[in-house]
C-alpha cells in the first residue's frame, strides 16, 4: 500500500548504509536532509521565498538526534513528535538580515 502511495522500498543493506551502519541511528539522514531542503522554505516577502541553508538543515537534524531521555520514553516521544509536527525555529541570514 505504501509503495502505491509513492514510497520506495529500501533493502536492508541500503537502510544500513543510510544509517551509517549503526543500528542505533534511526534516522536516514541523507534522505531526511534531502527532503528538508526540498519541502521547506522561508517566506521573505509576499513575492520572495528562500530555501533553508545547509547549516540550518544540519542543525534541524541534530535537534532531532538529541533526544532528551532523562525524563523517560514518554517525554522523549513527545519531544520527537513536537519537533516533527510543530518544527523548530532557526535563524538564517538573508541579504544581510537575520
């Protein structure tokens, strides 16, 4: 069903490569970074948009990886859910202005 919706099946070998051969790394970072660059933009004015910088994409991924586990799994899951659904704010300089 997911393939019919446009998802692509990835072999176990491909997934491990995208996880940098670490089973503890649950993010497929190259795909995540590509999609963040593709679907996110900043509305500068009514007629101008800008893409996210690579440094902001890297920071967004880092924030997803830094899961606060000290308060337990329920709070950690809530943190991840909020980051994915609500996003996060990152400064970006555009034409000399932040």
